């Protein structure tokens, strides 16, 4: 018992020494921050930056009140929070806001723009150094950080909030961490951003007419779809759009009908460049992916009847069965009139919608939360409420629904715009249509844009082993 009592006493002395050490550290920290005490919130920001790790001992003791720990992230300026705008991108309000944004960026450029931030290392909460000072200045120059929070060389919670604000304006995941993608966006010069706004003002003006009381806008560089009704955005959807060499076309069209549990007919280009090599490696590939083979008389043929070491396989038709877990189109296809053989659809690979970059298709547009989108499209079509839509999908059977009044659909290319809330949005000029050369650090090696090609002529890239990507769309049945 005496041994345990001695051990307990020593443990108590150790805790006391740790608590005294912690108190001294806090005192020294406050002394060091005394010159900026008059800045108010900047002190909290400084502490949040310095205190990166949990304390050596508990701070729940009576000497520190109810403070549980000092690894606390203080609230940043609420003005930096970006809420999703309900104002359509294609609207008079956005047009006016973009004109105002141009005036703001003209002033920024007139003052010399902003200096680049050296991408020497990833910047995140708690790091310090001259690069953080440069980051603060860069964020302040574009209005993403209030200059009143100080210029300390510490990445604190205010800087983190500023980074998130910047990321939200540029279509990046709001991590608050400055890594490659954020560095690239930060280091695009102010005069390029001004030019983007001017170019896109012209584009927005071309949509200033009557677009309809109900319409759909798919903004390709923003990888986003929004439905609009009576001048207000009804639903927002993340989207997967065309790759650089298989671009989604800019067009005005209409949504006419919807296929639930659609089939997918494999185009000839994929048969030659993808199916034959896969079958040579794995004779069960078609069976595993529920792809059936039909001859010219529409009779089903077994894979074992075909010589996969020749081009004989190109003489058959290949059709993938419906099934949201494996069919390349997911459970829904939305048909739109156009000469490009493209359309909008679901996908079995929902994880793509969580990526920063979603230029993943061969021209079609994949829509997140596609059931909400289809429900909105069929809103005025009798017999097609959400319950019946879900029932049709659950059936697993191919079912078609004709939209009572075709809905206008606009696929647009808008890389910069202002919002009535005062936020200026930018997106990467992925197809390089804004009229200037590469500016981001990784843009020098980007492929040159290509005109949209008929699907049968498009080159075929590597295809996921899980699903066959719908590279061609005009062969659908």
C-alpha cells in the first residue's frame, strides 16, 4: 500500500509540474502576442494557430474554469460562409452581378493584382512561415480574407475559413487545405480572371432572352446541373461531363422522354478496342457484366460460339441488361434531341460526384441525385409522381415515360460569373475556350481542345473494370 501511495504522490507531482509548464507556455504566448492585442479577434486566431496539438495535461482543472482543452478552432468571420445561390446562372440577376464583378476586378488589376503563392509545401491549419503571409495577402486581395484579422505568419482558423471560401468560389472541395489544385487556382493572375469575366459576360448575354418558365442548365466547366422554375433554382446536381478529347457539346435542346432501367448497346468502337481484348483475357467477362450477344437475325449467341482471336466478334450486336448496379447508364436515361448522340443519365459509380474533377464521360452528362432530377422533369406529366418513378425503377423492367411538355435544356460553357450575393465564381477553362493559353502550373501539358466528334469516331480510352463506360450513345435502344 505504501508503494502505491508513493506512486500516486509522484504522479500528482508530475501532473502539477506539467500544469505549471502549460501555464508558463500560455503566459509566454500571450506576452508574444501583446503587440496585436488591440486587434481583438486576431489574438484568438493567433492562439488557434500556435496550439496545434492537444495539451500535455488536462485543462479541465479549477484554475482554468470550464475550458476543456486548447486545441480549439475559433469561429471565423461568418461573412466568409458561402451558401448555395438560388439565382440561376442564366438570369438577368447573374448578368448584372457579373458586370459588377468586372468593375471590382478592374480595380484589382489597376492596383497590380496579386502576387503568386509559392507551392513549396501543403499549407494547412497550424503551419507557419513566410508562405502563410503570402497566402494571407493573396486571399485578402481577392476578398476571401478580411485584412483586419492580421498578417501573422500562422495558418490559423481565419486563414482556413478564407481558404474554404476561395475553394467554394472555384468549385473545389472545401477542405481548408492548400494543396496542388488550390495552389493552381490561387496563382492564376488577376488580369486573366478579369478576361474570364469579360468573355463570360458575352456568353451570358447570349442567354438573356426568354429561356422558358421551366428549363435545365448544364454548365460544363462547372460540372453542374440546375433546374429552374419561375426564375428560381429548384434543384442542384453535381455532374460528370465530357473529357477534354470527348467534349460535351454546347447546345440548346429539349428533354423529350425518359427510359427507366435502360439497356446499353455497345458501340462498334468498344467492341474492337475493348470487348475483344477483355474477352481474350477473361472468357467470362460478358457474362459477369450481363452483356448479351445477338446475331443479325436478332438471335442470342453464346460467347463460346465466337472466335475472340479474330475480328469475327465485330459482326454481332452486344447489349447490356438493365441494372443500376452494373449497367453503364445506371437506372435512368434522359433523352434530349441533338445531332451529337449524347444524353443525360444516371451512373452506377456514384463516387465520381465527390471528386474535384469530374471530366469523366465521352460527351454525355451524368447527373447526381438523378431521381430528384427526373421527378422535376416529369412534374407536369400525369401518372409520374415520385412514388411511381421509384416503383418503375424497382421493377427492374425497361419502362419509358414521355414528358408531357418537353423541357428546354441548355448545355453551356460558363467559366466565370457573379452572383447577387456578391460572390464571384470561377471554374477551370478545361476545354481552353476562354481565349488564352495555359496559366495554371499543370496546364502546359493539357491536350488541345478538339471539336465534338460523332461517337463512332471518338477514340476509346481505358475503361473501368467494373462497368463499361458509355462512350457511344447513338446505338441505344
